[in-house]
C-alpha cells in the first residue's frame, strides 16, 4: 500500500511525479514577473476591497461543467478539490489529508481533513465528496477513459474510496486539474442542481460567493471559518490566506475601459491588458505587470456538422494559414507569443513534441486549393465563430477570416459575446464550422479538451481514442511520450482535429500597492494584500 500525506509531498507517487513534472525554465516568457509574485516587499495586511476588472462574464461558476477561463478564475476562490497542483504541476493533497494507493493502483483511499467547513456552515464529510465526485465524472470532459466504470464510496464520515476498473498513472493528475475542476460541494447542492448546472455556489475556499449582478459584477467576501493548511503556498496548493475583506470582479469587456480604470485607480487589478500598452504600463510607477505563459491559440473544427466534417476542408484551412501573421495580429510583439506545432503547452517539457510539424505554418494557397478541389468544395459558406470579449481571439479570427477568403473559401465572421459563444460552442453545432479560442495549460494530454470526442464537435476517431487510452495506461513516462508523439503526428497527418496557431503569454496589470498576486493557470488572489 502506498501513501501520500499532506506535509510530506516528497512521498508523492514517483510515477505520477515523473509524468506531470515540467521545467520551470521558459525562454518564451520574457517580461516583468514571469508568473511569480509581483513583488515581496512589505508585510501582509488584512483588510480592504480588491476591485478587479474581468475581461469576460463567466457563463457560470459551476466549474466542473465548463472549460471557460473566466469560470475557472472566479470559481477557484470558492471551490477546492481533494487534490490540487503545486507550482511544478504535481498533484498534492488539498481537502484530502492522506491518500493510500493500492499496489495495483486501482484503489485510492482518501482520508479527508476533519473540521473543514462549507460556506453554509456545514462540515464537509465523505457523503459530500462522493456526490461531488460522481457529478464531476458526469459533467467534466477532461476525465478521458480513466474513470470508465469507476466507483466512489463513503467508507466512513472522513474516508472516501475510489475504485478503478483499470489502473492509470494519471488518476491524481486528472482529479487535480484546474480546468473543469473536481470541486467539492455540499451533497444537497449537488443533488438539487438543475440539469443546466449548479446555481448555488457553496464551497470550502478562502472566499465565499455573495452576489452576482449580471453584466456588472461578481462579489466575494472573506470566509472567516476557512480552514487553511500550513504548508507553504505553491501553485494552487498550500496555505491560503484571505487578506481582503471583499473582492469584486467587475465585468468590463472593453479593453480600453479596463486599461483606463487601472490607470486611474478605479480597478486594482485588470485582466487582458492590451499588448500594445506594455511599455506604457512599465513606465508608470503606480502600476505593475504580470507577464506569464498562458495558453495555445487553437482553431477548432466542427467535426460533427457542416462542411468541416470533411478532413480535406480541414486540411485546406490549415494549408492556407500564415501562423506568424495571425499571431502578430493577436499579440503585436514577439515577446508575447511563439510559434509551435505542439498541442501541449511548450512549457510542459515532458510532453513537448514536434511530431507533425511539417504540416504546420504552411501558408500555401495552392495546396489549400488542391484540398478544396479534392473535397468537392462549391463555395459553401464557412462560419467562423469569434468573440469580442477577448481581443486576441477576435484579432486572430479576423486574420484567419482574411486568409481563408484569399484561399477561395467563402468565409464569414460571426461575432458573439463570451457567454453566447460558449453556449453555441457546445450545444448549437449547427451554428458554426470553426472557432478561434485558446486552450489553457494542462498537465497531461488526456486533459486536452480540444482532442476530446465529446467536446465541441469533437472527433470520434477510433485510432485517436485508442492511442489516448494507451497514454493513460502506459506504465512508464517514456512509453507514454512515444505514444503521444504518435498521436500528435497522426492528428496532423490524417485527422486534423485542431490547429495550434501558436502559444502566448498573458498580460495582467495591477496597482503597485497590490502585493502577493501569483499567476498559475490564471491569477491567484488568496495570499494577496494591500500595502497601504
């Protein structure tokens, strides 16, 4: 029997640590702070109201059911999971005190921390965990086949047992994912949730939900009964302190308004700063910036409806693309982006792959037209779905639209707000053919929503799914890496489910008196505070 205990992170399962390990070095994240604390001067002070300008309204904060970045970045204040990830993307305990893993790696026994309170005052017990984890398996699309046939059982009030049909070295990494997180909620909230999603946002996190005025703001306040752990903060793990009395996320989709509000002090922190304002922000002594690796900018194809069901149409679109031109339009400085054909974030060095790179960044209109001819293309309309709520997605989409028209494709640009975009992406496949959006960093390939057959017009391809299954069950990192190379190469060569345009850094702005903000798959606001 193997055991993982809080406070003894060195006892992490060796194979799991190897599979998710990544380098902290990155030659692409030039700029101020590079994802670490914005600075360390001054002693932490409790009090004050943090005012944040958020660049898009979340579709909801039911984090297990949505991949939306805005939901992740707001919901993490409320919700916690059995395990989470540290700064090296390793799975470590959070709401679990201890994890015992059977010798065959099919049975995981989670000993829960006692005395952890939900925001409604109820103590968290195993029945809440079982209900939450069963719902996560139902709602989340990042779980792959790891949990097929899995069962969750409450052994006693503070012990939960997960039993798998097949062993997987990626089990804890998947449970720890920040994307579509395995949030623990009260059993009664889970059981009363309508089909469209949880509408009571009650968790165990350092801040609790107070109010959501649509299109205006989301308000959180300190949870005075929060039970913090004592381990040093790292990534999303360790000690969390709610220094602010309240945190407002103001919904501010207009970029210039966010920038102006940050400069005047109306906002203390702002998402999605315009990249052309970088030098201006750096020269202002009242402001700081955080520039940190963020995501890959993807083109997603509708593989289940319309003309992009035909792989030759997908290959024609890819052949027509000048990726450098697209990325320069979205991020007007080479400090902010890089070209890379790999589907996984380039910083996840265990999974970086050049397989299929010969099909990347072709900018070959003649080849595009050959694929169109092979597809029997007859000037059918190609609908490109974009959102104005994220400037870089929109700007990338505009250039994609222009390039496809130059290739002889009857492309049209459909622009929506972010909640509408999310709704159409998943549930209205008849309304779009491709969309341009990013995929934030994940720890392992099976967590890539872009390759899930159930996500947004996903590809139902037997070989792809078989290779992903083999990655999930590979006994060694080397075998898993070889399988990932094979899958990525096969995808570029044969199925073209997505196109990685390139990777990019996020630019956040904040007032100089805000200390302790970290950026780890999005900004983290616990342990942050005002200096005056």
